[in-house]
C-alpha cells in the first residue's frame, strides 16, 4: 500500500511538471498551428532568470515576476522578428524557425547566465507531507495547483472572452478571421507572449523540484510535447491529463517493472494510445478537406 | 505539421526527370574535382560526413517531400544500420558487408512493422509517434550494454572486403560520394516512377488520391521503408568510418538535425539535401572562432535561412534565378 | 542550372577555407572538450582551467623557450563531432600534444587518431578502458571508477556493512561506474543485493528508492552518477526518510552538490580528491599547497566553486608541461617518454607515479573519504568508522 501511494505521489509530481510544460504548447498551437520547439527554453528562462535576479539581490517574488515579464518579451520578440517576418512560410519552416530560436536561446543562456545547475527554495519548505507511509513534497502540490489554475484561466479566457474567441477564429481560418475584423497578427503575437509566460511560470514552479540549468529545456520540452500530444494537441485539459498520465506511467513502470525501461514503457503506451485514438485522449477527429 | 505544405507541391518536384538527373551529374563532377583542392585529410573527413548525412537526408526528403510525412525518429534507423556493422562482426562473426546488408534489411523490416500503424497518424501526431519510436530505439541501444557497449559505445571493426581492409579517410570519402550519387540517382528515378506519381498525388490531397484509386496506405509504407533503408545505409557508413559508435547516433537531436538538413536545403530537392547536410556539418567547423557565441550564431543562421529562403536554400535560390531570367 | 550549382560549390569551398587556422610558430596544445551539451559541467571548468593556466605559463615566458597556444574545440559531448575536431587538430592545427576528451565515449572514439599521428594525449575522462590495455600515446588524469568503488567498499567494510543497493544514472558516467562496482564487489566482500537506475534529466527518483527501501537486508545505498541526478536522489532519499548510510561517487565533485541537495546531504559520504577539502588538509599534507593554490586561482578568476573536473585539466596540463621541461624540447616522442616517467608529481587529484604499464599513476590514497556535516565536507579518518 505504502509503495503504491509513493509511486502515485511520484507520478503526480513528475506528471504535474510535464503538465505545466505541456500547457505552454497549447495556445501557440491554437493560434498558429505551430509546435513551438522553443517552449522548453521559455521554461528554462523562467527558472534561470529568477535564479540570477535572486543572486543579484532582488527579492524572489519580484525576481519571479520580472522573469515572467522577460520571457514574455522574448516570446514577443520571437514572434515579431522571426515568425512574423517569415509570414506566409509553411508550418514546417515555421517549426524550423522555432528550433533555430531554441538553439539561439540555449546558446545565449550559457553565455549570459552560466552552465551550472541552480535551484530555488521550495515555496512552503521541504518538509515532506506523510500519508500512509508515503511522502510527497509540498512543492509538488504547488506545481499541481499551478497547472490547474492555468487550465482554468486558459479555459475561461478562450471560452468566455472576446479575445479568446478571436484566438480560436484565427486558428480555424485566418483569412475569415481577418475578414471579420480580427487583427490576426496581433492575436498570434499575443499567443506567443502568453505561452512564454506560461512556460516561465512553469519554470519557476518546478525549479525547486527539477533544478535548472541552461540546457534543462530540451528534455522537459520533449516530454511536455509528448504529453500534450497524448492528451490531444491544443486542448488545455488534455495537456494536463496527458502530463499526469505520462508521469504516472513512468513512476509505476519504474516502481513495478524496470527503472531502466520506464521511458520505453511510457512511450510504448503513448504509441498504443495514438494508434487507437489518433487524435489523443481528448482530441476530436478532423475531416480533411479536399 | 504538414497541413500547409500539402497546399501545393514544391516547384522543384515538377521539373522533368532529365533536369533532375543533370543536377546529380553536376554533383558527381564536383565530387570528383573537389578533392584536388583539399589541403589535408581533415577536409576529406568533413566532405565524407557531408555525403553520409546527405544520404540519410535524401531518404527523409523522399518521405517528407513526396509522401508529405514527417519523421522525428529517423536517426533510429541510422542507429540500426550503425549498430549492425558494429555488433555483427564483433559478437556474431558476421562479415561487415553482410552485417551492412542485414542492417538495411532489418531497418526495412522494422519500418514495415511499425510503418502501418504509425503512418495512419496525421501531422503532429505522426511526428510524436516517430519521435517515440526513435527514443525507444535509443533506449535499447543505451541499456543493452552487453551487445552495444552502453552509453560509452563500442568499437566498430574495420570492414574487410575481398581481403582488402577498408580504411583511410580518403577511401571513405570516395565510398560516401559514390554512394550518394548512386542514392540520389535512385531517388530521382523513383520520383518519376508510378510510385512517385502516386505519392505526389497523396501529397496534394490524400482523399483525392484515394478516390482516384491510389492505395494510399501502401504507397506511404513503401516510401517509409525506402527512407528507412537510406538512413540505415548512412548509419552503417558513419559507424564504419568513425570506427566507434555511441547511442548518440540514434538520439532525438540527430533526428532533428536530419529534419533540419531536409528543410533548410529544401523539401523535395535532392540537391537541397546535400546543401542542407553540408550546411549543418560544416557550420560547427566554420563557427569555432566564435567560441562561446557559436550556438547563438548557429541558431540565428537556422532562423535566418528559414525567414529569408522560406522554401529552403536550393528551391528558393532556383526560383530567384529563374525569376531574374524571366 | 550549371551556374547555380557552381555558385553553391564556390560558397562551400569558401566556407571550408575559413575553417583553416592561422599558422603560428608557437607550440600548439589541442583540447577537445564537451563545453556545451549534457557533459558541459565537465568541459566548462576544464576549458576555463586550461585557458587560465596557459595564459599564466605564457606570462612567465612559456616552456622550453616557446609560448603555448591552446586550441580548444567544443564537441558538444558528441563523439562524431569530436572525431572531426581530432582530425583537424592533427591535420590543420598540427598540435604537439593533446589534453582533453571530457567523456569516456569521446576519448575512446578519438584515441586511434592520436595513436596513429603519434601525439601525446592526456585524457580527462574516467573509465578504466582508456588506459587498459595500455596504449603508447594515451594517458589520463582522473581516478578510475574502479578506484572509487574500491574506496567506498573499503569504508563499508570498516563499518561492517556488506550488503548494498546501487542506484545509478543510465548516462555514461553512472553506467560505467555501476559496471565497475558490480565487477569488483565480490573481491571486496560486498554483495550487491538490489539495483535501480534512472535516466538523464529525470526529476523524481522516489519509485526507485521506494523499491530499495522495501528490499530486505540492504545495509547501505550507493548512487553512481554526476550532474544534477545525485542532488535529486539525495533529496528524495530524505523525503522517503531512508536512514541507511548513503554514499555518493566522485562524480559529485563540487560544492554545488551540497547547495543543490541542501540539508538532505547531511551525513552523505563520498570518495573525492583532496581538492574538495583543500582548507581541511593537515599542514604537512603534500597536496595542500597545490590544491589551495588551484582552488584560489580558479575561484577568483571564474567566480564559480572549484570542481575536481577542472582539477583534472590542471593536472593534465601540468604533467605535460613538466614532461616537456624534463625533455628539454617539444619533440613529441621525447615528451611522451617523459610523461610516462612522471614520478611524484603532486596534482589536485593525487600524487602521480606513472610507468610503462600504468598510464594513470594514481592509487587509492589519492581518494579521501569525505562526509558532509553542517553543509560542508569533512574528512573521514581511515581508521575510524
């Protein structure tokens, strides 16, 4: 029993991390159909900027806020100077631009920050909460709560605000959206800024658990991307469910099967799910237009 | 991922066969002449690497450009080819040339098995499935240390052909260059075969192709298998050439690098695959003088090419030239 | 048509020409290091160390009347790239000696090139395969994994603990050390009763540790890995309230580990080079002046905590320079012979005594057993428990 609960706790901890990272992919995808391969770098920027501002003597809450603003600025710049300049390029080219951006941001981080690992203090201490013989850190709950809050905000935004509806309209048909008076360029730019902010928040919340360095974004983005696809790309709730499922799979595979092959087990399950449900767990089938 | 590319076939693909073949002939001439300008074997090595990676890129290009399918796991097939020529002679006493063929056959077989379910997926879902597949292979290479040497890798015995030990950077340059020209010609031939035409129909519109009686699933599978064999051959060459192999060859970043070679060079352009491979193999060599700023500049170059040459280097330049002529 | 391809070809040739380094009359020392990528915490301090000390040596007039020129290439941790750079160092830069190879994978890949070119090569990577079998031109400075295992096992025996569980990273360092520990355990009278592993970049190892916790008979736990993994394992260890003695490896090589793991690191033991406890060595310790000087120089100039990885680079460069001085020239064969004759060299990693059959020259005394108390390293005396 204690074992099972511990694996569950581990899965929730790791899953919440993946969920937070996965959430960052949804908005940009919704607005522009682009998978942003630099999303992991936003996560890195959030954590690393907070760490370095903190080292410079700025109180951590303020440092975190500045880090989020900084990441948003980078997101906007990425849109303005790269994505927008390449307007009209196809999706593969746009994705390649985000790959270039991720290489650039990683390169910049190792020059302007450093190559060491860093951490941030846990928000509510590191005394584990014990439950039937298992233990979970308060920070894991913070990350979970963060994921839930972001989902609710995203959902409210998309379903309940005019701006949100404009994002969806832009995604569905950009030309039509423009015809009804939506400034689609601004909408896509906006989605980059918000996605960057989500990534940065994720980076700040998870750093006390995962630690951070200039290179941390690559693997996190990989898992986050897989989680988002598992849940159904573009659906906020799907990102969270995909993240949690992926985390739980890894934890239970490591606990009960083989710690060497836990990642393999996780990806085998993802492949199987996609074969059965080609649009992910929460996705709806789209019909190709001729 | 490819919904937008599906809108139209890249212009390069519409060029007649003869023209495509003449491009390959030009590459062949360059491959023969250029070593005269190499001051040392270091240049042979870089050029050989360009051709080796270009072979893998052509395969992936066939898949991306003609079937409109992306694969983020193609380095996995390079891994199969690479470990085949390493494990075969080391553990099972199978000669290198036979291991090479077994590797290619194994890649084709694996592509055949995973191809059907994977290729049912579309766009990004296909991307993540191939990514997962590549990662699975990489995990196996890392963990089955008794066979593969684990993360530190293993030595690859020198191939021996008819009693002649294949070694030396120059030798490998010629092997890679000749294989590339051969592979490129095969690819050009394929594009103009009935399979190629069917694939282009799929690229334009899967539904329309199906209505016209094209067995879409089968055609996609065929091209997936072919592209896997290209990657496997490149992997075998890389392993035998380097004499040492680590799981790094099949990693996620290598897969991304292959995709980048295809996209930067130009989707659908065979010469583009060579240019893309040349760019990504040579840039890290050229940029060393930048030291800590190397990665930043590399990222900027990738972004810049895509922003200013949207269709990829070769197709964009070709289009610009023909515009000027007209 | 033709024009287009000629243009591309011309551009390629031009780009290739850029790659040629400028010639120089100085002695060139090559270094291929994993300055970026997953092993950057090795390559980064190594590069900084080499740059600092080459500048320092040149300021003092160089060696054998010649100034040193350091040529550093970053392989990103990838053996294929390292091979290309190795070729470049030999063919283009025409180096006299090579210090580098941050990881075992890279070192093993590039050995044939330097063997063939007959250039002295001092590797900075861990695994024993680099010097066993002995290769004429290849040396290394870091302690082997086997020695770390033996040091830990010896400490376990002193505490009358014989049954251990291993938790290792699946990346190169962790895996290689795990293999060595399993191999030498029977000889040391240690039984490995349970094994777990985790991947690079994993963020929670509680499932693996839960399995270790639930395994009957485990008396101590050993974690073989470097990077951020050990810090997370240590935190998870405390989170689960495991009370068994806990050992880390020499992959935990700087103060950073204690900072990252926080209070969870209390009581953790590890084998490490004297460098980590520079200030706590007894005054008559031979290594004290060397490690104190290196620590001071590195921390002052880089602004970062000293790591034993940087120390390996220091040792490699100094062994090379001392050998060249003894040889009285920069003739490659003579320098090689003198490296092999290195005796009583006091480095950050230990006192080096090389021989034709031993291209490492360190024994178990090079390792100190440390325990973390109150957020700092303390020396565990060899006699007590």
